[in-house]
């Protein structure tokens, strides 16, 4: 069974080098296959309402997708349990090939109906881990092969607050897109604020708050985040990611 599963996944991912560990018991593999089969049956129904879907869609339980007609999915999309997606926006949500969205994530593009948001793009082979929040009001673009750790929060909109005579909630918002380039690892609990670009190949340590643009291949940690080293340089201490 192990060999068969490995062959199927290689074909689905179009990756001949994919390796599937062989230390699973028959019972464990059977449960995995049953769960994926159930998700596939849900996905076969849900994908009918998407703007476009290029391949298989796996949907967990209690998944809510509002304005699904604005969602474009590539091949082999996995959306796990209790995910909430609202694609209402001018550009919608585009999720490319081999993307997984883990349980309890929230992905929205419009906060208040009075101010329609821009949208979100998630690149090929990227993974969005559990409990992540993506607020795409000002636009979020995530590149290929990006790891988004659990509990990450990305904001592309800020409230204006300079006028003392008007309630903050009535002063409007400022929107600035967030761009995460290819091959980045965003650690658990990271917060990325509006207007930030993270260059290719960066590693952002767990719990960091990123307020400024980060150059490619940087290792960043702290509140606010600062560059510790460039990848490839020796670290004086281990960076928690």
C-alpha cells in the first residue's frame, strides 16, 4: 500500500522525487486514505461553485467558503477542518497548485462591506498552517514554496486615527499590500503588517513582528523584527523558528 500511495502522490504533485515514509501501519494508512476520500467527496461538490478549479479539491468538515465564485483553485487544493474563507473582493482569491490550508484558518478579503477589499494570491506548493489569519483588504501575495507557520497573522490594512474629533472607527483605513516572495519560512506566531515585502528565501523567527521590508535571504527575529544574519552565514546562537 505504501508504494501505491507514494506513486499516486508523485503523480498528483507532478514530483517524481516525492518520498512517502514507510513506517506507517496498515491501520494508519487506511485512516489517512479514508479521511482523504471523504475530503475529496466534499471537494467534488464545493468546487462546482468556484470561479475555476484545475484539479482535485479536498475539503474538510465545517469549512465555510463565502463568495466561492471569486475563488480560483489550482491542482490538489487541500482545505482542512473549520476553515473560513470569504473571497469577496475586486480581484478575488487565487490559490495555485499543491497548496494546503490547515485547520482553523481564516482567509478574508473584505472587512466591512462599505470598503471592498483587493484579494489574495497563494503560490504553488505553499502551505498555510493551522490558525493562520490572512486579511487581504489591501492585497496579499504569497509566492511559491512558502511555509506559513501556525498562528501567523498578515494584515494589509490599518485604521486611520490622527483626528481626535472623530471616532477611530469612522476615520477610514489605509491599505498597503503584503508580498512574501518564493521559498520563505514564516515561523509560528509571526505578525506581518501592511506594506511589508519579504524577499526571496527569508526565514522569519517565531513570534516576530515584521513592520518593514526585509531583504532576500535574511534571517529575522524580534519585536519589531530585525535582521540577525543572512542565510549561509554562521549563527552565534540557534534562531527559534
